[in-house]
């Protein structure tokens, strides 16, 4: 029997999320009513629902206006009101007085506690989180959040409903920021720290898009969603977890204070009047030129397969994805021809032989090669001309970065993997759901556990340990789950 067809749904709060959620239920055949704080706002919201449906080539004829008393003959109450616990608590207390004994409450909150709402409703077993992504009519992911007291049957029913709506559910325990927004925290923090440390925003975004295939770099995305929203959720994470790794980056705070909250304000990490992110990225990315008659040969402990190259002169690409040993340094210094070190390990800063180049070569999800090229005047590291020759021969696009631990891509990717391990370790979500959440919720081509499997736990662990050592900051502290997995793989 269909769960959605004929289901009596009341959606409260007709902001963009409530309007979209109402349409999603109506599309699937539910009997949908909507309500806002007043009859006028309810009618205005309904008019917007109809207009938005029309502009998407749909109708929303089945959606009707109501007031809160309609909850008496409702099966599912969807809270999409303002993100404020006092407002939600008052609303749920009223709903509890009007509702029948079988009503299920689904909240679309992005950050508030489902358990606390369950308590306000008076029957926590019937309150569940159904976190749709914006815009609900298009985004496929829904995080189903189980509060401390949510009944198993209600969680199972919420999952089934989401599937019937044509969406993909992932289940998450009640935990600040849930899955997607939690695991992306280090992506945003590290991107901002890189800017603080002197890397241009466009270089950060170019490296992330080029190497990891993210449709939008983290700083472009932060500017798009608004730095004030990000700062608010960072403060929530810090307060709720009490872990200094979640502390907001001072740069975000100073931009917000100055009103530079992102694209809508005309200024955030980018100055939109001067140069849009797309233009900055185009200026900073070097596309490969015509290939010279040169052979690039893979060497080192992590030598991988390179495209076939032929030619007289040989350039050695020495891959080493862990801290360099004396043997690595000797091998690079003693190689006969030009050598390019391929590593993101920050310890190379101290030992890179004069004359060697330094890059980190990535294979994007589309199998394109993309390189970060270390160019750091302060550290006396300038890419020799043969680095460009090697990249031309390999057909790799590239962007210049500073000699910071992890460079850009591994620093962000490994911190995201580490956060994903923490989320699984603490029981917030499963590995499978984490990967589904990040691929559908963020359009990342590969989820963190897929990336971990490709890199190997030992490599990611070594990288995080190097960063912990070189930055001296608990942000990079490896999850115990990662340590155990690396040890297990070694045994
Ligand atoms: N905007 C997003 O990208 C996004 C994404 C996922 C989840 N969410 C969550 O969804 C919820 C709604 O988000 P939004 O951006 O649509 O919100 P919004 O602030 O734009 O709109 C909230 C609406 O709720 C109405 N409202 C306030 N109190 C009410 C009450 N007591 N009864 C009925 N209506 C009331 C307001 O008049 C307004 O129309 C929030 O909990 C938010 O955190 C938002």
C-alpha cells in the first residue's frame, strides 16, 4: 500500500523550504495543506507555491490553505518554520494540543535538536527529522534524523515516505549539523585558513574543483550560501561539541562584521565588482601546452601509472605520499636528470633539494590529471621550467599553491575524510549513508569513504599526522577509527 497517496499532510512555514516540501508531497499524491503565521501570509505563500510550480511547468492544484487547527485531521505535520527553537517549541506545544494520537511530526530543521522538539511535543517517539535540501523540488537527498526518543517505526516510515517521494533517504542520529553540513565543516574551515595563510581564494577553489571535481569550490560556495549562515552553524558546532576543531575562522567573522557576507552582498571572499570566481579561476589555472619530446618517468615509494610518454630527455616524477626519509631525499638529490617531487607532505619544505620541482599530481574523478605546483617565494621554492614541460607532456592542468602542509587538496580532502570517520565512529551515520549524503547533497563525485578506499587509510593517517605535527593544531587530530582501519590494513 502506498504511504504517500492520500496521506494528509500539513506543512507549517511557507518560506522557500516549506513551499518546496509542500509541492514535493503534492506531486506524490498526498493531500497537502499549508499554513503560516496569519491567513494573509498563508494565502501569499500558497500564491507563491502556485507561481513556482507554473514556472517549473507543473501545477500545485492539490495544495490548499489552512490554519493550525487542521492538524486535528492530519497524518503528518511538517515543520518548516523559522530556524529558532523558541518558535518551534511554541508551535509543537500547540500542535500537541490539537493533534490526534497517531500524528507524526517531521521537522525540516537544519541544526536544532530533534530530541528537544520531541520533548516539546510531549511524545518524542512520534517526532523525526526530515531534512530536505534546497531546493526541495530538485535535490534528491533527505536526511532522516532520529532523535534520542524517536520510535524505530517512525524512522522506518519516514525513510519509506522519502523513497516514495522519489528522493533518497539517509539516516542520521540527532547530532549538530547532521551529516552533510557536519562533514563539510573542515572543507570550509581549511579553505578559509588557506586564505588567511596567503593562498588566493581562486587558487583554493581551482585546486578543489580541478582535483576533486567539486562543482563549486568551497569559497565560492560559502559566498553563495552566505558567510553569516556559515558562521552561525560554526558557532553551533563549537558550542555543541565543545571541541576546538570547530572554532570559526577569524576571517569569516571579520568579513561578516564588515557586511561582506558573500555574493548577495557583492563582496565576500571574492569582490564581485572586480572579478567573479569563474574569472579568478580562469586567470590562475594553467592549461597544458604543446607536449615537448620528453619522457616523464615515475619513481619513488608511491610511483603510479603515468600516461605513456616518449622522448630523448627524461624528467623523473618522484612520488612520496608520506614524510620523506633520508633515502627519499638522497634519491631526489642524486637522480641524474631533472626531478619533480610529487607530494603534499609539508616536511618536504625543509628538505627539498635545490633545483628540484615540487608538485602534487591528482587524478580527477573524470580521470584528468591535475597538479598543484608549489611556488613559494618566501620559502625560496620556485617551479623550474621543466615542471611546466612535465605537465605539458602529461597533459595536466595546474594551479600554483604555497608550501603549506597538505598543500590545498589533500589538506581539505583528508580533513573531510577524518570528519566522516568521526561521524561514523560516534554512531551518527553509516559509511554507506555518508557517501550517499555527500554525493547527493553536495554533488561531490566521490564520497569520503570512496576517497579513503582509493588513497588507503595509512596514507590519509600519515598525512593527518604530518599536519598535526606541523600546524600543532587539534583540527588535524586523526579519528581513532582511521587509526584502527590503517592498523587493520597493515596486519
Ligand atoms: N533555506 C535553506 O537552505 C534550508 C535548507 C534546509 C533546511 N532549512 C530549514 O527549513 C526551515 C525553514 O527554512 P526557510 O529557509 O524556508 O525559512 P524562512 O525563514 O525563509 O521561512 C520561515 C517561514 O515560517 C513562517 N513561520 C514562522 N513562525 C511560524 C509559525 N509559528 N507557524 C507557521 N509559520 C511560521 C514565517 O512566516 C516564514 O514564512 C528552517 O528550520 C531551516 O533551518 C532551510
